[in-house]
């Protein structure tokens, strides 16, 4: 599953670059890659975050050395990662409630970081080190998405069409008027 996680993360990064460059089908690619990565964390977080491979999920012997606390921690961390990824997707796509969802989930992520770092300092286990790496990557990306203003994202995505940027920013200030017409390409 580690390979699937890396591949989906790489596809998400490429899709985000495609979105910035305004290459067609970026929205579909970024949506599916983030959703698949989110489902991976939600469904298999207990195994993935404890270093158990996909083929060994159903083998009972793989869970003998793992405590029940680690299993529950993997489930909780998988849920946090999944929710953070979904809200990051909403923020990237400029969908409603992306900012609110990140604001809601970032304290849970910060709590998870503190707990895992404290346990790592006490135990120095390898699986904690790998999860710290995951936490740092997801924290940096989600925090940067939270801190970037929507106006900046609109400028980044649609900078080649200033009329549309102006209309979209007006829409963001006054959404009752309705969404602006997307610029037409010939």
C-alpha cells in the first residue's frame, strides 16, 4: 500500500500543477486521485499507518506484535488524514466549505502531531518515524492551503483572463448575484 500511497500523491501533485497551468481534465484527475488517497487512508489506515502491507491485511500473524492502542491510533489517524485530504480538495477546487473544514480539522492534526512526537521521543520506533513524515507532509500542505487566500488561488488559476478574475472576485464578495459565466475559449 505504500506504493499506492506514493503513486496517488504524485498524481495529485501533477494534477495540481495541471490546474495551475490550466491544462484540460485537471479537475477530474485531482478529484479522483485525492478521493482514492482519502479512501485508502479511511479504509486501510489501521494497516497502512502500522506498516502492514496490503497482502498481509487479512493475515492474523501480522497483528500479533501490534497493540490494540496502535490499531485504534491508526484508525483515528486514517480518519484525520482522510478528512484533511477531502477538505484540501474542496479548497483546491474552490468549492464551498473547504476553508471551514480545514479550520475544523487542523487542530486534530496538530494534536496527532504532538501525540506521535511524544511517543516517538519515548520509544524511538520506526513506524512512528514514518508516520511523523506523513504528518509533516500533510500538515505543511493543508496549512499552506488554509493560509492562502481565495483571491490568491483565483489569481493563480485564472490569471490569464483578468476579466474572469474580476468577475469571480466580485462573486466571492457577493454570492447572491450568482456565479459568473466561465470564459469561453475559441
